[in-house]
C-alpha cells in the first residue's frame, strides 16, 4: 500500500501532515508517493523531515516531477 501526499503542505497543514505520516508509519506503512509539484514542494520537505526521524521505517518513495506543456 502506498500513501499519497498530494495534500501535504497545501490543504493539510504541517501538524496534520505529521500526524498522518506518524500514524502511517505506526501502522506499518513504508511506501510514499510524492512529487515536487505537491504543495509547491512543501510535501517533499515535510516528508524529508519525517524520513529523518524514521529512516529505517521506509522501503521506498515514488517522486514525480510535474511540468506544464
């Protein structure tokens, strides 16, 4: 199962984002979907901070750069 984080740093404030990520890790989650365009990069910044605290808990990340054509 993968946690999508497109609302982190946008409609989901920092405290709520951390609570969701902590609950996800506590439940055994270890794969996160993120992108530079999510919350103007704020999503990836929040995830990096949480990853620093839980680096051994994650199996992988999926990051995608969104561009406009």
